[in-house]
């Protein structure tokens, strides 16, 4: 904890800056600091020893107050070691002593010694900040020094002290008058102990002399020694309660005064986990309060909120609301809407105005005020309308956790209104702007608990949203793929209702539509690369229904994965990620807060060009005490819709429940990540007219009247070419869908040995697009087609272009270098190809690597020696590699090729080809040519070995 944080802690301790009600949200309470004590210098100093203070500086120098007590002696065994767990910073000493006078005057002495253990914390340590409110406090600085190697170096005279008035909450329309003394200490090094002591005198008179403070007993950094002392007259009744601790203070008398004292040594750092609920106290503390009951706190608050007689302007406004007529609920809503939307929020919390509201008539005439001012005005209007409306003190920082503390005024940082209408009770916040217009439709915040300021109040009352309150979001992605001549079109519709609508209404007012839609649209583009924003975002806002809608339009020319006339689609479901949160910590000791919108729904619908006929998966459901999840798929004609819904059932997950919660959320997320769909783009029945030509061409591939793997492979590519041709005819000829179908048809033409058509298709793809999966496929298809046309130099250029674009070429680049006789380059390219592949895909480059190395001094076996051990000889490619390496003879290879009749022709084509290539690489080309002839005789057209054997035969002997 920094010196600035400890200064804030002292302010809280002295109740001088207890959380003021004008704040709608509050900065987290400070956390304590640390303890291996250096000896305190003598408190008494002559006034002349202190440097001069400029006039109007707002602070003064002086000796330590006489009432400050020296630190108690440490036990011998506790004197040496430092607190465990220090990383970047350590608190050596935290000594805070508070003096309570017989009536109200309060002063707090603060002595801090802290050390930077890394350079990253030097600035924090060497530039302490002390905050105080000059409206009712004075700052007295006693000592500033540095302890280095056991020697104390006084830095009080040369310390630079700048008094800053920084309204840190001005952006929230709040002025609190707090000033900060920045103490800049020169020549502070890593390992130095910075020694600072000061006193803050005075307290806010609004508390009527009652003391309440929360004493932090640990920090987020290690504390070597912590000493907290409160001294008060015996007649002041101080209540004490431990918060997140079993520690109790020493209580004794000294000089006729009561003393509360806490001493701790070697206090380890407390780690605050992410998303810890505000009602859970992370840092151990003692709460001290002079209030004996909540009724006493209520009586104090009633004196602040005393009603005034309505003036003329107030009476006129009441009459105007009555004249509008309507039900009691509508009149309450009208009064609330006026205060929310027409009275600007602005807080001037100086002195007593931190807690004492302005008169309602003044707030009305000025048309501005903070939460307490607005509540007083609202209650005056509602009282004039005949309703019972009462101020209610709440804590944005502690929420329902206020019930864990002693009764005191220092727990609250906000005020709302409790209104009774008939038999119903509403808790209304006049500081929220842009709410729904009716009591039924507006959002309700879970304030947890609050103290209703009214006679007879004995305790805080629970404040939770009513059963009818709405807090929901829904996301819809509607994909239109019905027209193949147009790119897939996406319309996203985001609808927020109730409390969620009010939040998004506020976001829009703050950020503007352009920034808001750009951020949301950017999220979709990040999830779905290739998505293009088209048109303008549209916002519709219905405050009567309290519904806020944002609609956006996109095109995605390259949606999904195209294959055989169909699209494989995966849809992101990131919209529901916030509804299924998980903590980053593997293990938690603190509860995990669940604060997403109460219900969230995602609907992804897809309309394709053909009716959807596939069977639908069964609905899925998951539930526990924290949330429920439901997922289902619906279809209607050519539209398929995924529906996913999450309902939050709790606001926290306890550590004991975390494992079960993680498991359920993980399973729900898996279901969300499974939004996959295959849609047919073609009417496959319309292809039947081309089947006869396919069957005719297929006759030449029959082997003994029985279709084998070769026959099936050729048939597959024939039908693939047929389907792609129909799709190309229907699609936009310059669109990405046409490019995908052309790329697939180019590959099919190559497999069928139709290289001229393959080359034409590949060039057509590259004329449409130079990037994307289709361009990658087209470059490879172009190279293969050129090689099949014996245009080897051009094929090499195509594969080089593919490699320069960062795309894998498989073994093709090395193979072409080999065919051109450039064996050294072939070997280098094939080594790269093998290194980037694994499994079966690695064996193909290794076969050609053997051949390239064999051509260079007979190094083939050595080139593949390290891979032989992992090559499975019972698998076909492994057998080929072992044959080339000499560990499998030719007869065994051919027997293995014939082992499976359905695979025989394809395997023989490869076996014959590599037998021939090995012979040629060994200089026995005449022996190799018959083997190339046998390869061609297999008619294994889809295999590269068939094409390359033809190429070899064209080269002659």
C-alpha cells in the first residue's frame, strides 16, 4: 500500500472523509501497510529547526503531538525477520494513533516507513501523497527522512512539497474539496527506507462528534510491523467488531483514558482475487463505532433529511404532475422522470455538504444536485402527491455487506428513495438517467441492503430487484445465403431490455453511435475474418418498453469452407461469453462474483438456397444453482436456427462450489462452440443430366468389371467437376464463391488429367482474388497443370510464387527442381517440406529427398536414415521408404502392393514409379523406362506418379 493509500486510510480512520453520499460509485477502501521498525527520532524539536512554510501553503511543520506514545518494545524473537512475501515493495512500519477528545475533536498521527525492493516502485515510495480536507482539517508534517544502511538522513528541509487541489472525481460531476500534499523526496534508492510522519487534525462536523472507523489489519504488500492505537475519554463508548478476522484489540486504561490497541508483526501480504464481490471483505479489519444501534444511525440521518415546507415552485411542479393524471404508479414515475432527466447531476461536497442535502426548493431552482439533493427533491414531490417516500442509505462499495459491520455512519456512499405505492414498495434512484418511463419497465439495481431513514428503523433492509424487473440481452445473427449470385449477408440485432437497456442507453450517450458500432463491429470482424461492414448502424430506443436495439449489416464473401457444392459453417458464440464467466485463478479462496445480465440469449439463423433436410440434434440443457443453460436447433424450410439461452440464478460462486461451477460452464461453452452447419448450395437432382457422360467416361477405368479405389477416385472427381460447374454458372462470376468452385474444379481437372481446363480454371481464380484459401489452391493447381502440360519451367515459377506467398507447396517445388536436374535445390526444398510436415504427410517429401540425394553421389540412404526407425513398414508409404533404403526388397514391395485388390492399381502405380526412379537415379535409365511404362499402364490418372511417368517417357532414353 502506498503512502497515499495510508493517508486515505487515516482519513477514513478519523471519519473525516467517510464515504460521502454524493458518490454514485466509490473507490475501493484503502488497504494497509508495513513493519521492521527503525527507531523513531525524538519527537520534540525546536520550531526553528523546521523549514519556513509559504503563506497560505495549507500545511505546517511541527513536532510530534505530545499525546503520541512510543511503540511498545518487540519480543526478542520477533525483532529480526521481515514479513514474508515481499516482491516489489515492503512496509517496514505502519504506526497510526488516533486521539479522541471529550466531545468531538479528533487527530490522527501517521508514521510510515516503507521500502522499494525494485526500481519499478521507487517513484511510489519516494513521492508520498497525503490527502486531507482543509474545510475542517489541518495537516502537520513532522518528519521526512531516508534510512540507508542503518543511518537516518533527514530530508525534511530539502523535500519539495506541492499542495495540489485535484478533484479526482470531477469527471463524475463531484467536487469534494480534498487537497493532496505531494512530498517529493530526493535521492531515494532501492533498499532505502523512506520515513514519513504527519498528523491530520480535525473531523467533519456533520458527524456530530461520533467516531466510526475501519482499521485495516493487513495489506496487499507485506507489513513488518503494524501498530494501531485509539485513545479516548472513558465516557465514549467504542464498539468493536472483527471483519474477516478473529483478532481483538487490547483494551486498557491509561491516565484515566481508555485505549484500544492492535499490534501485529510479520504480516504477510493478502492477495485479492479477481471479481471478488463487494460484500466479501478481503482484507482483515476491525470496525470501531460509537453507535450502539442502527436506530441511533437512523436518528442522526433523520436530522440531516428533515423536510421543509414546500415553496411555490415546488407546489407548482406537484400540481403539474397531478394535472397529468394517471395511476399512482404513473404519477410516481412522472416525478422520478422529472428529477432524473431534468435535474442535472452535480455534487459539491465541501464540509457538511458532504452529507447534508440542499433544500428541495433550491435543488429545483438550480436544476442540479447530487444523490442526496435529488432524493430530497423527489421525496418532496412524492410527499406532495400523497406517497410515503423515505431516503435510504446504501453502499455501492459494500452492497449487502453493510450488515456485517457495526452500526455506523461511515458505511454508506449513496442515497436512494424508498417509495410505497399501495401495497408495493419500490427503491428508486433519482441519479440514474435514461431509465424506462414506467415503474414496471424500468431497471432495478441490486443495492443489497440499505438503511431506510424513518422513525422506527432498527436495521438495514434487504434491497433486491423486484420479481417483475427485467434485465436481459438478446443477440441475433441472421445469415442470408439464399442468393448464390450475392455474397452471404449478415444482419446482427442486439436487443437490451430493462436494466441492460439503461446501461446501453448510457453507453450510447457517452461514446456516440459511431464509436459504439465500430467497437461492436470490430469484435465481429475479429471473430470472423473477411467480414465487411456495409450500410449504417441503426438504433431504435423505446423508453416506454425500456428496450434498446442496435442493428448492423455485414457481407462475408468468403464465409465458411466450400466443398463439393456445400458450405461448412462455424458460427462464433462470443456474445454469450460474458454470461458464462470463469475466474482466471486455478484455485480460489474468495467468492467469485457473477455480475452479468440476468438473462442472455443468442439466436443464429441461416437461410440457404435449398430446403434443409438434415436431422436435427436433440436439445441440450445444463443447470446448477448458479446458472442454467439451454441449447436447441430449429428448422423451417430453408432456414435453420440455433437458439442458446443463459439464465443467471445467483450472484456469487463460493470457493467450495467452484469445481462444479467450472465443469458446468466448461460444458456449456463446448456446446456454444459447436454451432456448426452444412448447407447444400445446389439442387443435386439437377445434376442427373450429366451422369450419363460421366458413366461413359468411367468405363475405361473398370478393372475386371469391378470398381476399385482408382475407379471410385476418378468417379468422385468427375462428379465434383460436374457440381462445381453448376455452381459456377449460378454464382457471381467475380465473387469469392465462384473462385472457390473454380479452384476446386481446377484440382478435379488435374486429377482427371485434363490439364488445359485445370490451367484455365486456376487462372480464372487468380483473376478474381490474389489471396485466401482459393488463391492458394489455384496456385498449386496451376503448377500441377503446367507440369502435366510439360511446361516445367512455368510450373517451377508457379510453385515459387506459392512459396514466396508463404504457402506450403508440399513436395511439388522440390519435385520440379528434381525433374529439371537441379538436384541440390531439390534436396533443400524437400528437406524444408519434410521438416514442416508430420505423420504420413512427411513421407512423401522423404521419398523425393532420397532420390535428390541419390543423384548427388549416392547419398539417398544417408538422407533418410534418421527417419527409417519411425517409418511403419506395414503401411504403404513406410514400405516405399524402406524399399528405397534397401531394407525391403522389390518382390516384397510388389507383394504388399497387391495385398489389397481394391488398392492394387494405385499402389502398383507408385511402386513401379519409384522402382524406375531409383534405377534412373543410379544411372540405369534403360532399366527404369519399362517401369515408367508399367506405371502408365495402371491408368492411375489421379496420381502424380502417373503424370510424372508420362513426363519421364517423353524425355526418351
